[in-house]
């Protein structure tokens, strides 16, 4: 007998346009707690737009985004803030503040949310840094770091608040294959260790198949597939096959 699961986050016929250009055209999507779901698709088709709806940076023109079965649009301000405190966001370009040291960058969300201060804050930041093997660079500034190290710092900042949901927007953009694999391993290891719900936007296939429990593919403003990685890989849907095959060719050329 199949056991029905309730999604932690659900998109129900979500539409979104910008300046008359339709980006999301009736998105239906289910994201389950404790799993990593990766949203794949071609560049510039709205994957990041979809991601921003989850934490309220964008609101649908029509349709609903639900959290634990409750529409976000019907929640009070305090309820929405409570959800946002459960979430962290790892930006595509790391989004570190150049004027702050590594320690100060990682500590920032703890200060902003008033989750810790003084010795407690320092201990929490240094514990997170130690887990990501960046303890020795706490006094460095972002300009002194390599691309891969910046990603580690960005991940530490995303995890320091001990979130239950972490959103990753193209976390390996600009990295070489070795560093891409290292970032993917970090994400997988920490998701396994802490059990957070991971939602990732990426075009890095087949790499993301190894760290994701579910894959969703955005095409033409809609989700044309959502399910297990092995189901996607064996799908004969023309758009899915074209995306996988074209990406594989680019990977071989690179």
C-alpha cells in the first residue's frame, strides 16, 4: 500500500510575470521534509524565481504557495516571520560582504535574528567554521579567498542559524569540476548530519543526482517532471531527454 505524504512546501498553479513576460505558468510542485530536492532546467527560465517564492521574496500573481498545508498568503506577519527564521539562503555568488571578515560574515545572521550574542555567538560561529574546515581563515576578508573557499564561508553562514530549510541558488556556479564536487559533498554531508530540507537550483547534471532525493524539472514555465533521480534518467519525455543529452555533451567538451 502506498503511504501518502504531506509536502512541507507545495506550489499550486503558481503564475508569475515580469513586465508582461510570463515566467511561471502554472507551477505545481511538492517538496518533502528532510530531503534534498533539486530544481533543474535551462538557464534563464525561472528556477531562481521559483526559489524566491518559497521564502516570500516574491509572491505569485495567482496560485498558492503552501507551507505545511497552509497558504502563505493567508498567514499573519508573525507566522510568516516564524517560517523565515527556519530558512537560510545560499546565494549563487556567495553574497559575502567585502568589508566584513569571514567570522563577521558568518556571525551576521545570528546578530540580525538575535539568536546569540557575546561568548555564545562566538562559540556557535567557531563551531560551524570548524565543521567546514575554515577555522584558520576567520580574520580573512572575502577578497583574500578563492572561489571554493568563499562557497565554504557562504555555506557556513547558511548553516550557523541551524535552519530546518536551506535554499541553494546555483551553489557551484563559477567553480571548476573538482571544487564543484567538493561543494556538493559538503551539502550532502551536512544535509545528512543535520537533516535539513534542502532545495537547490542547479543545472549541474548528473552531479546533483548523487546528492538529491528528488528532482524537479522546470520547462516552459511548468514543472514537467518531479520524482526520484532514477525515474528522471529513464524518462523518455522529449524535453527531458534533450536537456540531459545536451548537458552530457557540454560536460564532455568541458
